[in-house]
């Protein structure tokens, strides 16, 4: 690995050590001594790896796109090993595979858990679960910056005018992300406190929301979000991980930027309003729109947590919303709305151009000067194709492992979209602790595949399968 890769990963080892230190302080302050040794082990090991990587004298070489992708993937496999230590060395006697599964689930902001009763967990471990999501959210956003060159110009322009990022620009943008990500986390925490959510729950849920994670500090979210007002506020906060991370930043500094920086968020806003209208008219069966709003925002932001008063008949619609996902530059997953919209628009224009050849059809975004070019369409199509192929493979693996075909299909979607299983998708009764090794390893691999931009899988495959 070249020096920049090592420095990149060392940043996250230091982040892990920082949260380990906070957990040690928290444990001593509230006399929670049962798991404190495990956080000390994590602190020491993360600091050792951090310093080894950052002071490595390896010669700097040209950092190509393949090395960037491999660096990101290595981080997704290696960093959760350190994160898994408090689970493995804790008092709950869970195997290393289960510990690693929990760590991967948190780091990829998925939210699957091997713990069946959260209220029996030590508070420090609940904080650790939430912290792993927050670190994973930062890692995901940093990875987008690192892999910026594989994305199309429309998506790039939602963040910057740079065509390509050099090392200094990557560091500059990454630092800006870390600051703004932290500010938004603090904002969510303050708003939740104002609405009457206790400090401990607000802290954990702010980490969950900003990272599009699925871990919650109780067995049931309704024990915390127990009124219509709280549901509405929580739903609006979940939109922060649906829109671009820099949406509010660009609004504040609009004079310095053109409308190109808002194009994806403008489309997402109309998409969200469209969903509200459709659900309010056709699916508001019990006139409990606060719960419907909660489910919509939870699905489109790929968080996935749910209340228990949503009709199970809507699970397929919510799964579709999960697949579509949110903004390119947010912690949500999904194929991304702008990609799907571009594919649909381009396909219709192609069909119409053959049926009415004398007409001219322009593949262009409204509110933008950018045209939809063929190269971008090919990328979008390949992303969808890789998703379908991955969905088929994971569904097959889970079915072989004695998971029913219906549950396997739904679980495969949630895994690839990094969305927690809940009653909203009729999967709340899944027990990950009792799943066999093959199922857990399959879920681990595909949680990472889902978190890494799907197009990167094709690029890596091309590198190793084809010589030229």
C-alpha cells in the first residue's frame, strides 16, 4: 500500500481510538466497569495501528483509481475488526464472527444486530454501537471524495467545480466534510433534546440519523418517539441524510454557487413532495399520517427504523423507496434517485425518437445546463445491472441457508441498500444470532458491497479479469 492509503486509514484508527477514550471516560464516570477493559484494548490497538500507518516511510507512488478502490474496500474489512473488540471482549460471551457481524453492520450503517434485547446491554456498549455508525458515515463520505473520479460530471458538480481531485483537494474537502458532519450531528442532538427526548437517547439517535444507520438505544423506537409531534420532528431530521450533506451549506452560500449545486436536491425535493401527496391520498388508511411520514422518510433515507402502526401491506412500496435511495452525496444508500430518473428520461427519449424521428429530444435536466451524456447512462445502467446480479446471488445464498424465499429476497434488498430490517418490511422477527456461518459471512460481504459504490465492483473486476 502506498503512503497516502496508509495515512487515509490511519485517520479512522485515530477516530476509533478517540471514541474508545470517550467510552472509557463514560464508563468510569457512571461506574460501568464491566466492559471498560475492552475499550482499553481497542484504544491501545487503534493507536498502535494509527501511528504505524501514519509514520510509515513507504515511498509515495502515483495513486490510481484501482488503488483508491482497494484502499476503501480494505478499510471496510479491516477497521471493523478493531470496532468488534468491545463486543468480543465484553461480558456477553458472543463469538468473534457475531462480534464482527455487529461491527460491520454498524460501520456500514446497516443496523442488523445479533443482540435480541437491547435494554440488557451496558449503556457504554450502546454508545459504542452508535459511535461505529458515526465513524462509518464519515468513512463513507470520505470514500466518495477519494473515488470522485469514477462519478459523472453532474454528480461531481453537486459538490465542487473540480474535474478531478488531487491529494491536497481530497484532504481539504474531507476536512470540510468532517466539520460539517459534526455540526449537523450536534444540531440533530439539540433538536431531539428540545422535543423532550432524554440526553442519552438523543445522543445515540443523532449518530443514527446522520449516518443513515439502524441502531437504536431501545428495543422499540416508540418507547422514545412516543407522540405525533416527536414522530414529525424525527421524520424531518431523517431528511438530513436524504438530501446532500452540503445542501444547507450551499443554501447559506448560494451567491457563490450556481443552480448546478442544487440540481439533485431540487429533484429530491419534488420527489419527496410527490410521495407525500400519493401516500396522503391513497395510503392514509387509519388517518395516522405522522406514522406514514415516519415510514416514508425512514425508507428514502435508508435508515429503516419503523413504528409498529404501519400497515404491513405497504412493505413492497417501502422496499422500492429503499432501492431508489437519496442523494449522491449523503450517507443514504440506494441506487440514487437522480440515476434512476436519468435512465427513465433517456429511455423514453430514445423510444420517442424512433417513433417520431422528426422531433428533437434533448436529454437535459430541468433547472440545469447539463446534458445527460451516453457515458453516464452506461454507468447508471451498469450500476442497476450489478445491483440485480448481487440481489440474485445473495437471495440464492440466503435461500440455501434455509431462509424462506420471501424473507431472503427482502433481506437481500435491505442488505445491499444498507437498511435495517424492521416491521415496516415484515422482517422484524429475524434472529441474526441464530443464523449459520454461511449466512452471516454472506451478509457481511454484501453489506460491504452495498456500501461501496456498485460501479467500483465492475472497475475492480475489469482490472483483474481483463489484461487490457
